[in-house]
């Protein structure tokens, strides 16, 4: 079995787990962490690997798979940014 380490304080309030201001760290020692259901993160996410999505990725309401661009010209020119 892999290691599991939690630093800082994780007080339990009913069914909610809320970290204190000591910035707790959870180290699962590798392997896979699987979340079944929605995941909400309040803060930045930093990744060192590849992000893979089986369906869709949205950024500020713009679809990664179906968005269009303005300013499309033939030749070596670049397009404009994605259309909302």
C-alpha cells in the first residue's frame, strides 16, 4: 500500500473538511486519485503532466473543440483570438 501524508490541520466540521491557514499538504505518494462526481477548486491548479479531457474543455465560456477565430486570412498570417 502506498503512503499517505497530510500536513497541517484538517478540522472536521460536520461532514465538511476545511483546512486551516497553515496551508495543509496531502501527499499520496504516487498512484491515482479518483474523484467520482464534481470537483470544485477555489484557487489555482498547477500541473506538471498532460491534461486529457474525454468530452469538452471550456475557458471563460469558450469551447476548446468548437470555437471559431476571426481574422482568418490565407497565407502566413495568424488568426485573431477565439470568438466568444
